[in-house]
């Protein structure tokens, strides 16, 4: 039972009893009582003064007295200035705990009837996934699972950017420098191999620009007219014209990349309900641009390029088709948005894309609105901050990114070293040990990234993330394993978790309060599109257990009923931790 909803109902009854007013619920303001005051729920009295015509303190005393009379759930109250602090009875918390224990899927909201599409990952097929992609994938996945926990029907989609000038750069460099190198012949993972030639292209371009500048050209002129860039642009035109040789090379190199991507996705525990490909959707955008030209929403310049003038909306002019007829990102985003809202009855479409694209999505929604699509209001850009390293920002073109596969392997290796140093794994088979190291390494990586509010730029420190103490994934994983160990030992002794009706201690009531807020945290996280809320809730709950574990005896408790009730308490903690961390895509081990 939500205590704030309960007290709101009682406030409404009290106001009617005292003042004869049928007040709306929106006038009542309640919140959890601050730690320095006695109570569980605090109600603000100031909005009620217009009914009572009395001081805040007197109003609080009157309302508190009536609530105490009509509510067996209320044990006591006190008034501090204009705030009524209400302490709920032990029986209320007992009933709340029983409800939690008896719930088959505590925290899961009933079906909402709302359909939400979440697009995330959206990689380019010219390079492997890197640390920035990891934040995108983990955020997208956990947001989708969080929305499912809120009862929504969620469609997880990926849009692969498999065409465009950046793809042609890798293709051109491979043609010129690879001597037929393949993933099979080189032993290099497919996405890594293609990324190698993307870096090679940019290195060649850089040398060519330097030579042109040394010969007297300006840097800007050199960057635009460099022959290797001109050749890549010509290749893109050929691709759009359907040139057989270019298309065959494109298909072959993309197949290498997809195989590499899928291996990384599998290790991250990420999957999609549907994958879209830009090569299959960009023409849909071109059709919308053509339609917009006819309607006068867009205009064509003398060189044949097509634009949308957004200056009257406080923005700028947006290019939609280049002079050579090739499309840009905005073109295909128009097409895919239209396709998805045609395919699905969506209440919301969430794009998980970094904050450097804030302007892009502002323009996307505005252009769709100008084209007459009111569903554009249902588009939400989940803008997240970049991931930085102690050394600074990453740069794909220079090959200075943190590769996703290397990072995952490093995290697992660090988990292995840390676990072996701590010991306690001697009786575990090598297979089980390796599975544990994988679970811990990925848990550390996922939690460290997800616990940060999505809007914030974050600094990633692999060593800090793997710590078994503090606000980390391994700390929560270890807590769960410890609980499971206690429960296994209890079962061996024939002990069974149960509720006895005993009076709870203050610490136990504190834990019940925290458990009771889990559904609220899921609702809050879903509303804010922030799985960080769930991550930090799980950390708080793990901390509470560890304090409780050190304060009380469980297996050695001589009072059988009290012992079994404590077993029930830690069992519910383990269940909620498992549910919460599961939303984040993090596995909690049974033993460590």
C-alpha cells in the first residue's frame, strides 16, 4: 500500500469532517518525512488554511487529531510549524510487508495499453562499437525494460546506418590497400577490420590535405577538393545508382560488420525486436521530400539541392537533398519515422541518441509537423551525455576510441583478478568461475554507466567500476550472493522463511519502507526515462541489508518465529534486488 496515497485519502476525509469541504486531491501535498523529524509521511498544511481560517499549527493539530481518530493505520502525529508529521503503525508496515511477500511480481505495473517504440544503438557500418555505443545500448535496453515494468508494450528497434559517405570511405580504402584481406584471412573480427580501413582512409586524406596546404591551398579548400574524398563521393553516387560492383562490395563488407556487431550485442545481453536499415528506408525520406516540394514546405536551390527554411521558427535552413540528389541523415529519419508510425500504433517513439544531436531532433519534429503529421508530438529524444575518459574525448577518425569488445574483455579480466585476490572460489569449477567473472565484469560495466543520470556527461573509470565496495555493480551482486548463501544454509537446516506477526524493529521498518517504494521508483524512472533511479535504489537497498546483517542474528537466532521472519525479510530484499537489477540487464549471481 502506498502510504502517501493512504494519507491523502485520510486528509480528504478530515477536511470534510472539520470544514465541510469536498476538496480535490490535488490540493493535498504529501512527502516522506525528513529524517530529522519523527514520522513517516508529512502533509503540508498551508493549502488548507483557506478552509480552516486558522494558523498553520492549529490547522495541523485539528487535522492530525481527526486523522488519528478515523485511521487505525496512524499511530501518532506531531506538528512542526505548517507541517503535519504522521507516524504509521507497526501493523500498517506488517500488512505492507505481507503484501510484498505475497505478490507474485512485486513492482510490475498492470498493462497500460500504451505502445512505445525505443530506438537505440544505431551504429554505422564503417567501424566497430565503442564505449559511446555501450552507453547508448545499455541505456536503450534498460529504458525499454523499465517501460515494460511500467506496463507498456515496448518495441525495441535498431536503425543501422549502412549507407552514406562514411561507408564509402571504408570501402574505398579497402579497395586500395587491403589486397583482398578478409576477417577469415586475417583473423580480425569483421567490424574491426572495416574500422581499420575507415581509419586508413582518414589518414590518407590527412596526408593529402597537408600536401595541398604545403602547395599553397587553404585548409578548407584542400579538405573539400582532396582527390580521395572526391572518389568516395563518386562511389556514393554510384551506390545510389545501383552500380553492381559497388553494391557487391558494400554488401560483402557490411556482412562482416553485422557478424561482428551481433557478437558484441550477444555479450552485452542486448537484442532487438526489429532492425531497420538506412539503405532500405532512405528512399522513403526522398519521397516525403518530393511531396514537401509539391506542397511548398521545401524549396529547391539553383544547384538542385532541396532545403527547408526554418528561420521563421528561430532555426536555420536545413538541407534535405544534396545537389547530386543524394540524401542526408535528416532525409532518412523523416522516412523511418513515417514508416514506423504507419506500421505501429505508437503512443510514444523514443530516440536514444547523444546530446550532440539535440538540434537534429528539434528540426526533425518541426519538419514532420510542417508536413502535417501530428504524431510528431509523440517523438521524444532521450538525449544523453557523452562518455569521457581520464585522457579526454574519443575520436573515431583517428582510431582513438575505446573499443567495446576490448573494454568488455578488460572488465572481465579485472573481475577475474579481483575475485581471485579475494579468494573463496576454490570449490568452484573453472567453468563456473569463468561464468562468474563474466557476470561480474559486465555487471560492473553496466551499473557504472547506468547509475549516472542519462542527461549528464560521465567520466568512465574501469578500476573504480569493479570495486566490491561502494556504489558499484559488484557490491550489489555480492550482496545478493550473500543473501542467497544465508537462504541456502537455512534450507539445509530445515528453516523456512515465514511471517510471524512479530513487532518489527526500527531497522526492519526502515527496510520495509524502502521495499514499499520500489513500485514508485519504477513509475518515477519510467516517467523520467531514467534507469539511474532504479540503479541507485538498488544500491540503497543493498546498503540497508548489509547494515541489517551486521546488526542482527539470523541463522543463530534462538527464537524460531523471529528467525524465520528475518529470513523472509532478506528473501524479499533478494527478490527486489533481482527484479531491479534485471531491469538494468544485470545478472545477480547465486554465489560468489
